[in-house]
């Protein structure tokens, strides 16, 4: 259903590795694992816990709704973008990937996915 959108997003971003749409319950809706074997589903399950805590902290601090979180390691940059109340997406990049283009792509894609998920 969303696989082609995830694949084209990964392929269009320099350094794109994998992408996933996941529920906040940790269950993947759709994923594109890329070609280098990155385990995007496990990454999504683990980072869903982090994202839930960031959302909770934002609410407690009354600083507004969380829209995006970026996690950088020496091997991967993961951009987590909220799609709606139930779903979020992750785009994984190589450390040298184009972070700006990736953030822009997710900012444009998330509202489209939200409409399709409604």
C-alpha cells in the first residue's frame, strides 16, 4: 500500500538506506528495508519507545506537539516523523546522507500519509 512511497523516498534521498511506517504500538504498517540489510523493523520498535517518551515530555513541559526527532549514531541517522496520533515514520540515512533533503521529504510526505490512513 505504502511500499512504493517509502521506496521512492529512500531512493530519492542521497544516503537513504531504509524507511518504515509504524504504529505507536510498535507494529509496522509498511516498510522498505533498502538494499544493505538494515533491520528497520527492529529499529522502529526500539525507537517507538524513545518517541513515546519524547511526546510525553513535550506534553508535560507544555511546549507543543512533537513533530520530529532525529537520532544520530556513527553508522546511521534516523529521522522519526509523526504522521498522526497513531502512526509515525522513520527514514534511515547513512551518516553522510542529505539530512536537509530527508527532513523536507518527510515533512511533505507525512500529511499525505495521514490522509490515506484516515
